[in-house]
C-alpha cells in the first residue's frame, strides 16, 4: 500500500525532481519503515529518502535547499497522506546514526573530513562561497579585524566578494578607523560566517593597497547611490545629524547630474594576502570540525585543530 502511495506522490513531482530521485535514490525498506511509525504513511518514505540522500556526499547542497523533500511533503499533503500540521523542517535534519536507527541530526552539523577539503584553500573557499549563495542573504559579508600599532583591536562587517590567487579584496575610506589602523599596522583577519550551513572561514595575513586603476574599475560598477554616498560620508568622523548627510547627498546629486561619479581619493581598495586559513564546520556538543591551512613547501599543509 505504501508503494502505491509513493507512486501518487511521485507523480506530483516535476521532471527535475524525478530525475533527482532517479540519480540519487536508493532502495527503501518499506517493511522496516513500519517499525518506526505506528501507521505506515508517507512521512516514513520521506524520512528514509532524506537518510538515503545524506549518504551521498555529492548531493548535500541540493538537500540543503530541500526542494525535492519539500515537494514530496507538499504532494503528500495534497494526496491527504499528511495533515497540515506536519513539520516539514524536521525532515531535513534526519540522518542515520551509527547503530542504524533514525536519529535527529541538524543539517548544520554534518561532518567535515580531511578528505572533503581541497588542497588549495582558495578553491575550498570558492566551493563553500557558492554553496552559501542560495542560503545566505549576503554571503560576501565578513567580519574584518584590525588593530592599532600597539595592538588595540577593533572589528566591523565589510563586503568581501572579490578574491583570487592574489588575496581577498575589500574597500573602505582611508580616513576611517580601519583605514588608519591598516596604515599603522597592515595586518588583518577576516571571518565569514554562514549560519544556515554551520560554517565559518577564517583568513589572516598582511594587507596591501589595491592599485588605483583596479579600484577605479570596481567603483565604476557600484550603484550610483553608493557612489554618491562614498563622497558624502567622511567615514568614522563625527556628524551633527542625519540631516547633514542628506543635505550633502542632495548637493552631490545636483553637482554630478548627467555625468559619471568619480571615485573619491579617500575611497580605496585593500587586499588581504592570506598567510593562514581555517575552515570550521559546526558539530553537535561543541565538537566542531576545524582544519587549518598553513604555508608549506610548494603549497599548503592542512592540519585538524581541536574544537
């Protein structure tokens, strides 16, 4: 009877969903499923599907989005096999425990093993960044820590969406607190935190100025309002009130009407050149998986750190 119900739900999936199931599906033990529920119904099938998919390391991004599982749950509701109070979110956190029974494990707590990591930390960052894109509103947001010449720290959020073999680029006002600290102590640390994935990436290293031509090119791609704002605000300087900023913006909009807004000299690019990386994956009971990359002859050495 469950097989028949599965067929009803399967018919409600689109072509991509069916292809997904054919590509990653594994035989489901319907008789064994009955031992987990008082009544055998579609929730068992969906749960076993989630467990089955989590055995395949190549599908975790698709499962993270949960599209297919959500489609199954919606179709099961439509076929009157699940009531409207069923918690679909709970399905995404189901996994198989070591003893073979179903156990609740957060999607944020999946294992990170040495073999999962790319030998090149830049490629590893790109892979995680791409996975964070559909799940995090601003995956490029990162905490930037700087310090004065005598070591007094400060931290703030910046946008870091440009990175390549030369390093990771961010922009700010040279006269801001971070700009002055970088002038006195050109070292910094960056931290990406992607909570839905339970992941952090830490990068530490020296900071160097980005050439003006490169910074000009990036500034030209920014929204016009942001370009005007860069002129209007003397970042980190005291201001009488918001009216002062808005008055300055209105003056600049009038001054640049009908022409391009040039980059102000104080708005500059900075490149953090990595000397150390850490990739961090949340695990239950605070037993997180942490791996550090440090320079080694011809590349990077990777070592596991205690949580």
